[in-house]
């Protein structure tokens, strides 16, 4: 009793009974358990991941549908677990969670470490299991709080039941995590490190990718930090060792792979928009926008954009522009305001297969193919010819070839100073020439006259039907400027390539475009894209005759002979403007139409290597270099023969040289009648001096009056009736008498 009293009155009275303590702890644990149970029950596993975890990049592909041009947005490409080789899966498991296939998906040690770091102010570390990492990265936000850690725990415990299998958990994990090199997900990492799909990785490559998960962005065999490279190798060996211990890698393979790290691509790589990629991607985005699909939709939904660009031909275009002509360095020329552009179009469908839009998109965003325009020069003349053929004029029509003429608006030659002129010709003729020769030599006077006879509005209409924007030609047509046929207007390379393609394919206009297809992440078509097509823009007869004329341009004597290909027919046209501020060569083979332009955007003369540039020089040589590679190994297609439609017109006279008199000067003198050389007639054969003579004119009287034998052979001739031999009765007896009287050897001499 004393003891109890002392306890009640001493310090012990403040110490609770062990029963009370035990009861309180029990109640506390029960309450905590209840709270945890309620929290666990009320923490759902979201049906989808957070927006950041599921976000992918928009991918732009070359025409092969496999090779990437570039990506916009988050560099992630979702895949299925079946696309990941088993040894790559095992490498990731060896690196991150070796008990993954058998554990519950939750690590008490990992959670305890995270709670302690939160309480002590240390860095909150991620969960140690793959399932916990998935719960953190895929389902939760980036907030580093205790509540998020408990949610992570609850979700990880429920995930296997929710997702149904470890494979599904691993699939989501591999698509979610960051690997460095701006690569999210193992497919993007595989391409960033090794330039290949994950399904083509070797075991050692899979081990290296798994190794970098521990510290993505730092662990990289290409790092500039020597310590980081050492840590990467140590982590790589750790993964290989884990695979060996789990019997997913043999000792022999371990010995082989542990000697060296697998070779990886350099870090960083080119910018997405570097080189020609910027021109390609931005053009594709603009076309999609015009189809009602804006850039935000493309990027946010991670759409796959399949372009029409041919990677091989893109390389050929760049090589042709930059290396064909010594002294033609686009970057150096750009500093002098000289621009180059090249575009190549498939004539059968309008797909743009190759471009050279500028030196580098990162240096200059101005696109020389779609936005860059320059005076068309004589590259406009094919549209004039097409309009003339449509009006019923034939290739055999005669037009003026003389230089320095003046013309009125109807194509008639007028006195000096009273019309449009003087019109200079680089290959002047002395008179009329047909349209084939006019095109071959690019005769300006001929096409000024032809435009006047055809009508400038019809010329503009023909250009528009071929694909030229009306704004480029209509202002000149309204004013009746026949100079439109000489290319006083500006044109864009894309319009020229597409316009000439209409001649190449027999008369169908196809709107040029760079996007072939658009699909979502699952490979389903988002929308069927539509492009304008105009069948029978020109008749087959018109295009066949235009093509026949343009083939002469690249043949010997033509202005564009430098563009000729050795193994197949080519049709094309040079273009050079006044003062040589812009030059062109636009040409085609049956399946490819390509335009090359070079111009000075300060409108100054083009001079390279001290020489003035013309369409038949630098542009034609670049065109040849590109097309030789673009057509290499392809079937040799032939153009259709000329249709020779229409009716010949004679708007000019063919030049006839004056007659030459080869007779000696003394033929007009008193002795001229005795010289046989004076008996000829302007180079024609002389009269026969006997009925048996050869190499002479038997119908020309040898004398006046003619002899009896000649009149016997020409009984109705007036000279015989007036006198001389004509007074005798004509007939063969006189010839026979002559034969009897002339000695035999004389007869032989006259034969």
C-alpha cells in the first residue's frame, strides 16, 4: 500500500501505466492502419497516364516511310513490349529491379528512404522498383511531397491487378522513362544512341541503354566529362553482371561484351531544322494547315507526317547545287545576294521529290523554292507556244527571225520606233523561221510576234492552266504587254517545275505537294489529304508538240545543250533576263520535271568566275548533274512523237539569197558569144550542142535561130516557128539525116 501511495505522490505518478501505453499504441496503430486502409481504398489507379508521360513528338518521314527527317515536340515513340527483344528487357531489369518479375512491385526500403529524405530535407529519391518508378512517372505529377509518395505506394501495389501482367507494366515503363539525349522511351533512346529501332539492338547495346537509366543525361559514353564516361562503363558492367547472374547472358557473351562499350552515335546531332530539314518540315506544316490541321494538333497528338521527299534525290540536289560548277558556293554567293533554288516534281502525281531551298534553314529561313521568285526570262516561252498550238497554229508556222524589229500589239512588223522594240535576238536569222527553230534558238522576235498573233491573254491563260499563279501573269495580260512571252514577269521555281510537268505527262496538271499521308500514333490515317488535279489542262497533241520543240533546245546548236543527258531524251528551256539578273533552266524527262534558278535579289548582273551567267551555263549544268543522279538506274522512257497539229501560218518570208552570175565579165562584150562559159544561165546547165550531148539542158536552144535537129525535137517552140530551123518541116527525118552526116567518132565524143 505504501508503494502505491508513494507512486501516486512521487514522480511516477506522471508516468502512464504500461497498459495505457500499450493500449494507446494499439489504438494509434489501429487508427493509422484504418487511415492507410481508407487511403489505399480511395486511391484509384488512373485509367490513363499524365499528359507529360504520354506525350510524344510529331515525326516527319522521308518518302520511304521509315527514315526520319526530324521530330517536333517530345522525342518519344510508343512501342509494344513484343517489339523489345527479351535480352533488352532483361538488361533493363538487371539495371533497375532484378526481382521485378517476382516481387510485389513495392519496396519498403525505397519508401523509407524517400520518407526520411523528406523529413530531413534531403533530396526525394524515386522508388526502387520498376513498378514504383512507373507509378511516379506515368500516373503522378512531378510534385515532390509526402502525399505523392504514399499515392505512389498505393498505386504501385494496385498496378499489377489493374494492368493484368508484368509485361504491361514493363511496356509502360519502357515507354515512359527518360534516357538522356532528349530521348523519352526506349525506342527514341535506341535511335538516339544507335540510330536503329529497338528491335534491332544487340545485347550489349541493350545493356548500355539500360545502364544510362540510372543517371540519364550524365551517363553517356560520348560525354565530355571523363568521370561521367568512367561511371557509364562501371554501370554498363554492372548491368552485364546482373544479366549473367540471372542467367539471361552466358559467360561467353559476358566475356565478349565486357571488353568494350558498344559504339554509339555522337551526342547532340544536327538541329531539327538544320540544313534542308527546316525547309522540308515547315513546308509540310504549312500544307497541313491549309488542309485544316494546325501545327499544335500535329505536335500535341504526336502525328506521323509522311512526306514525298526522296532522301537520295535530296542528297543529289544538294550535291548538284554545291559542287557542280567551280566557283558556285551557295554560302559565299549568298553574301553577294545571289540565290539558288532547285525543285524536282514527279510528273505523274505532283509529289515534290527534292528541293534545295537555301544554304541552311538555320541561317536563312527564306525558301527559294516556294517564296523566292525571279524574272522568268525565256522560260516563259513554252506557255506562249502552248497557247499558239491551242489556237490552231502549227509548229511549221513561219515567224520573224530577224533581230532589231518593232512589232505592234497584233504581232505585225512596224516601222522603227512605232511599236514594241527593238527586239534583240542572240541567234538572228535573215528571214522567217519555223517555231521549232525559234524555240531551239530562243528567238525573241519570233515569240513577240507569236504572242501578238496568239493574244497575250491566251498566253497568260495557258500559263495559269499549267499551274502558274494568276497574280504572276494577269497584270501583264490586262495591259496587253507582249513582253510577257519574254518573261518580264516573276515566277517561282515550284510553279515552273509543276507547269512543265503538265507538258511532260500529256496535259494533266497536278498540284505540287510534299505531304503524302498523315497518321496517328497507332498508324491509323487521320485524314485523307486532297490535292488539286486538272485533267486535260492541255490536249495530248499540244503537249506532244511543245515537248518536240523543247527537245531541240538541248540538242546541238540549242541554247540548253549543257543539260542534255547521255542516256535518255530531255525537253527543257533556258531563261535569261535583261542584264542577266536571273537565269533558269527548267526541263523534264517523262517522269521528272526539275527547275533550277539562280538570281540576284538586288537585281544586279550574275557574275561567276568573271563570266556573266546565262540559263544555258550554270543552271543547265546544275540541272544535268542532278538529273543524271536522279534518273540513274531507272528505265529510259521515251517522249511521244510530235503530233503536228494545227495549220501552218506565214507571218514572215523565208530568206532567199540573191542569184549569183558566175559568167565571166567579158560575156557581155563582143567576144562573149565565142566563150562556152558564157552560155550558162545563172549556174544552170548549158544548152546541148548536139542531140547526143550529156550534162546539158536539152530544152535550151543552143543558138538563135536554133538548128534543124533541135527544132525537130521541139516542133512547137516559138523560135522554130519564127525562122531558122523552123522553116523546115520538123520531124525525126532531120535528126536521122544529122546522124548520117556526123562521123561516128564525133557522135561518140558528144555522148
